[in-house]
C-alpha cells in the first residue's frame, strides 16, 4: 500500500476495522469524530444535519432517484428480485456518497463490510445518519471543490476500475433457458440472418451438469471445445455463468477437493454449512480465505482451456434458498401449526415461518470465514462475499490465461470489487419504471468505480413488450455493459422475434457506430478516475436547474442523453443547460440535426428514434458498424461536430 498523496482525505477509525481490500492507498488516521458529523456512542450512529439545498449522490446500486435524499438505504447484499421503491437493499454495497449543496461539497466512504444503514432524511427529513450494525468502521471524509474532484480523490483511494476486453462493449444476448448448443446456434443464426450485430451469447445455469460449477452437460453440449471454436468463427464469445454454491455430491472434484482441504464455510461446530441453491444442497467456498480463493479461482481453467474468455458470477450475496439447519426448524414449527386453528394472527405467523426459509438473516449468522487468519462470523463481513468471489477469479486469470483479457462481472459487489470486474444490476423486471431506474442507477455505480455496468435490457422478470424493449435498447446503447437478458418462463425477447426488426437492427448498429466514442470515453474515465455517466449537475455547477434533473445524463465528455422511458410517448421534455446540437438518430447513417438554444424544449422522438445532444466544441465520431466489435474500423470515422 502506498500513501495517498491526497491531502483532502481524512480517515477516522471506530472499533477494529477489517482490512476489507476496498482501499489501496494508505492514509494515516485522524483522531476524534469525522468532520461535519456528530457521533452517538450509545447507538453507534453518525449524523450530519443536511443543509436545505444539500443533495446526496452515490451509494451505487440502489433504488430511487439520482439524488438519494429522502429514503433509507441499507448496505446488505440481498438476493431480492423485487426492486420496488420501498426496498432498502439490493445486491450491492457501495458505501460512497457525495453531499452537495451546489457550493459546499464533501464525500464520505464507510469501509465496513457488515450491514450499514444510511438514513438520508427518512427518519428526520434534515438528518443524514449512518449506522453500522457492528461499528468496526474506517470512516473517510473527502473534501474538494466539486463532486468530480472528490470522486477522483476517492477513486485514487480505492484503485483503478476494471477494463474489459473491447468486444465486451458489443451487444450480448442472454436468456435463462438456452439449454443446448442447438438453442445457442439458433440465437446466433437469428441475429446473423437479420444482420443485427452480436458479440456475446451468455450461457445460464443450464449448460452445467446438474448445476455443478465448472462442468458441462455432455449431452446438451457434446464437444464443447469445438462448439466454442465454432461460435468464435461466427465472431461470438460464449459467456458462461458461475454460481457461488458448490454442489454436495460424492465424486464431484470441486466438492471433494473443497471438503478435503477445508475450503468451505464452516459453522460454529466446525462442520461445513449446508445450504441449498440451484444444484440442491451446496457448500459455500470460503473466498475470504486466501488459499480457498486461489483454489476456486484456478477452477475457471476448465473453461478458459476450452476457449472461454468471459464469465458472470452469480448468486454470490450469497443467495440461500434454505439452510439444512433452518429448514429443520421450519418443519418443526409447521408441525406445531398443524395442531392449531389458524386465526388471522396465526395465519400471518404461519406465513412468516414458511417465508423465512430463503435468505434468512439468522442463516447469515450460522457460518464463518477464515479472513486474514481469523475466524470471522459471516454477517460481520457479509458484503465482501461477492467481491472476493470475483477477486478470486480475476486474480487467477493472470495465472491461467495470462495472455487474455477476460470479461468478468458479478451480481453482488462491495466497494473495491470495481478493480476486478463489472456488475450487472440483477433481476429487474420488464417495467417502464425499471428502465428509469437503470438510468438513475448509472451515476451512483460510476462514482463507486463500477464503470463496466448495466442492467438486463428489456427486463429480466415478467413479460416485455416491443416498445419497452426498443426504448430500453435506446438507452442501453450508451451503457458499457449492453446485455439483453430474461428469466425462464417469460416472453422471449431476442430482438429478431419482434416485428420491427429493421428498427432494432438500426439501433444495435448505432451502438456499434458509437463504440469508438464509448470505448474512448470509458477508458478516459477508468484511467483518470472519472465518470463515464454523470448527472448534469456535476458538470454544470452554476445551473440551478441541472440539480433536479433525474432523467438526462452526460455520457462521456461530448454527449448528453435524454432517453424516452415512458409508454406511448413520442417525445419528451429536455432541458439544455447550454446550446447543443441535437442529433436525432434513426440509424447511424440516418439522422437529422438541429442546434438548439439553452433552455426547455419539447423534443419529438418516435419509437425508433434516439436523442443525442452534442455539447459545444465537441465532436461525435461515428464508425461504420460491423457484425462484431473486432471488425469495426476504428480509424475511419465520420464526425458530427458542434
Ligand atoms: C439469478 C440471476 C439471473 C439468472 C438466474 C438463473 O436469478 O440473477 O440473471 O438468469 O439466476 O441462473
């Protein structure tokens, strides 16, 4: 670790903070209570009285708007597919935020891997409070003249963001339910036939033998290695899923080795915890134990040797369908209920008992890690699990395939994981409100270093519609991770299945035309600890109006985007903080443009039209699209300038 040169960061410590791996620079600690905060030692609560104009940005992957003020957020990685506004926890814990009243601005990072509650004006409209469940906390306060300056300092503290291979900026098709090589060939052919560019097809859990990590079902995928090659000649990378739980099955090498070496998470009595996920009963590898982590990471070699160059790590909160121990308790209680008459309260109690099977908070207290040589109960470091799973894989890639750049992203995350991989935002739904949520999540993710991120385009759960899909693609064009994914049993949403095939082709081609721009801006953000997707107020500091804009973003240094995210709308209001050149794209080579003055505008955008606003003095380079990213000529570019 090196000393951070940045004199604007102060670190305070409470209790015995864990070395979480979030931070890469050393900062000497300052004694006392963090600047600007009060501390109530009885309740372990830090509080700050918000000024009237304070807005709060950050916290990464959370519900609600870009300005987080007015709700309560709990960093407690949760496998919860219902991303309603009233949820407090999703899959990620990214504990950095910025408070900004337009002039006075500061940042806070809470390095605590257990549950942390950020009450941002929920209990008391004017108070921002931070309450770690276990107050073993490194509390960082970052000062600076502007949000972007503070974000740069913070990112110097946590290290540079992961950069995926360039093909990972292409379009990817995924679905839970592609069962065979044949199914995947069909998807590739469907896209090829219509000339819709495609770089990746994702393989969900069905490719495995009985959902066992690092196995391939030989009946569904005979001669897997050749299949990987065949797809590569089509220009397509196959990207398999890896789940956290290891199936308990005698003779299965991952299980046997993990068991023999004591690499699984153990209960108080020293026995391996038995939980259940897709494969049925599983053990959880102890990714926090260095040796176990090294061992699991090297298992990816089974797939990299077969030519695989990308992965998504899933169910790594970890998600628990049930534990063997709690299931016994539930069955015992259910027997008791069987003898009783269920009145209304009895009915609710009964429902609670049965509903307590999955992701039960008590279950997260039943097992332990060996972390830096110490036995640590899981709930104290819960939010590190997905981070360390991804770190385990990423560190092993340097050994098992040093010449390759590997695509890696994860569902669960914690600050610091951004050095090892990206994230997708989990099981959203095919709802218009979730398209807006995708737009609003991007700045928080970027602030926390998760530049390579995106949502399931079209929505994972529920049935999508053609217009929702089209509007979502129109926004997804700008997100670094651009993947269409949906759940088993939902309406099929590969783009070639819809009526407006040409429109979809034009939109995906537009993404490919924009790749030189998107990639360059992404790399700039990664290298200079900046943001690729930003709220307007981070740049237009003097413009009061920008402070409340929740549905327009800056994408890189040249563009502002204003996606349409409502049903049956053929236009929208857009606020321009300065004169800009509107480019209304129907295709990369079919657009009209117009210079618009600063101010409010109602701008038409038919269902197949994408609104892009070019800032003064900037240029938008456009490539000629190709079927895959690698085939794009990134040197020969047309330019739209303003
Ligand atoms: C989880 C993932 C989802 C995946 C499914 C089956 O719900 O979030 O993306 O399709 O598991 O593996």
